């Protein structure tokens, strides 16, 4: 795989290595031992396929990794199972011939795909097309490796074959991947999604999930969601209706206290309350060049915007910008602890950076919405609605879809 951009947290091939307990969770979630051929494309150190070989008997394992020093190359000597390892690019156009396995022949597949954006090659379009995923991306040449690996695994699986994946937060809950989630849930049987704690992979705080699906299986009415706790225990199962799966698939979001209250009491999202959410005007570089104060994520020091950032109405009228006015609530859009950065504008006009979102609600709802944001439940709601590796971010739509325990009149 030709390298393009890899995270500074990963190795040159964009790989984050799987801890043993994650492999146990994934293989266990795939259910009973399959027969026939199991593949692991981009096998890395072999944690997934190694765990599978300890649990599954009578299976022929085929592993592929571009790195000739990958630990998976040594599994043949360490196991009684049938292994064949191939040093190859898992996205190679001629992969089937190189590993001696026809497309559509594997009975099961395990994969922890790399998080990297490879240089586009024309046959990537064929991989996506064969997997039924080509029409869901507006800019197909920007598709990252993790999605290409999903497609390649689907290509090699036979109908009814089972696929166990470790996927990043963006695919599970990001707005840009809504069409991908729709395609996977409509064309296949998406059985289980298990949310993993942060720091489960060496060298990153990335949030990740175990996902199990059956290729071309009959879509179920519900998808089973769980969360792996820090102590290694699994939560009970949350049955997510199929019509809610398109928006996001993370357990923490769907079991958040505010959402539970909403279901019991018929409360509303910010969108339903008629709120508007607006992003600030100034980038970091533009902010430093301004001759007036611009409120930024580093300026949150309490529950109110400091007086130093309050502009008079006359001064604000001379500036072409989005302003927050008295009663508006400012919420950090990015940052590791964005859930702790909420402030209200008490007076004046406040210019704010594009790293901040302005929440404006009807005056009769303002006090309750602000109280919620500053509560433990509100901070949890902001945290679970955010995405990202390391520094998290929250989108306008995610904020609008947040459930607020304010009763409608």
C-alpha cells in the first residue's frame, strides 16, 4: 500500500496494535467457530488471528501484511492450526492470485484496519464497487484505508460469511459516515457493536469499536450495542432499532441519561426546542490579527464570558462578524475537555472564534438549558456527542440533536 499520510501516533503503515483483551472480545462476539477459511488482511502482530486460532479448530487461516517483519508471519511456527502468511499489500489489485484465494471464498474475516489515507489507485474504485460502497462517497479519491479494508474484506467473504472488525469513532458515530452506516445496515446483517474504552491501543487515545456483521445476511430489526468497561466487563445489551442506527452506533450516546429521560418523559432535543447553533467567525490566525478581543477556547475561566471580551453595541456594529449577545451560551467545539467549557454572555457583544459554537434558545428556556450544560448529565452528553482522536470535536448537528431535559409547554 503506497503511503500517504499516517498519524504521528501510529507506525509508518498507520497501524495501531490490538491489546489481547480486545482480540478476545472481538473473537467472542463473532460467535461459534466457523469452518473453512478465515482471513486477516493487514494482520500486523497477529493478535486477532492468534486469538481466533486458539478458539477455532479446523479452520485454515490466511494472513496478509505489507511488512515483512510483521509478527503475524511467525504464527505458523507458534500454532497447531493451519496458517499461510503472505507479505503483500492487502489492497493490491492482484491480491487474490497472490494469496491463492478467490474473491468471495472466505468463510470469515477479522480485521483491524490501518488508519491512513493511501495514495489513490484506480483499482480502489473497483474494490469499493464490488463491495457496494462506491456510490456513498462524494469524493471517492479521498476514501481512507479503513473503509477500503472494509470493502476488501466484504469482497473476499462469501455470502453468509462473518466479518469481525475494529473500527474508529468516525465510522461509528461521525456524520460524514452516515451513508456508509446505511449501506452496511441495509445490505448486511449488522449484529453487534461494542464500544471500547480509550487507550485500548498502544500509542493512541483513539476511541474504537468492535463490529460484527454477516455478509448479505437478512438485516435485523435491532442492532445489539454494548460497552467494554475499563475493568474488562461488558455492559448489558442495548437493542438499537434499525431506524436509529443510521445516525450513530455508539452505546454511550444511546444510553446517556438525558436520552433515557427523554424516552420516559417525552422531552426534546435542542433542535426540537427551536435552538440555533452557529460557529464563530475567526480562525486562530485571524484572531491574533484582530484589534478587538475574540473569545477562544483558551479563554473559558468560568460559567460567564469575562468582561474583557464584552464589546459595546456601537463597536460591534463596526465589525463584520458573528457575535454572541446577552443570554447566548458559548460551547467549545474542539478540545480534549470541551465538555467543561461552557459560558454564558452576561452583557455586551462578544466576538468568538471558529472553535466555539453559539447556542441561542428562547428566553423562557435559557436558564434550564444552561443549567443542563453545566450539570454532570450535560457534561456527559457533550462528551458522548463528541468525536476524534486525542483532541475531540463536536459538530453543529450533534449539538442540535442533544436531548435537553426541558419540558415543552
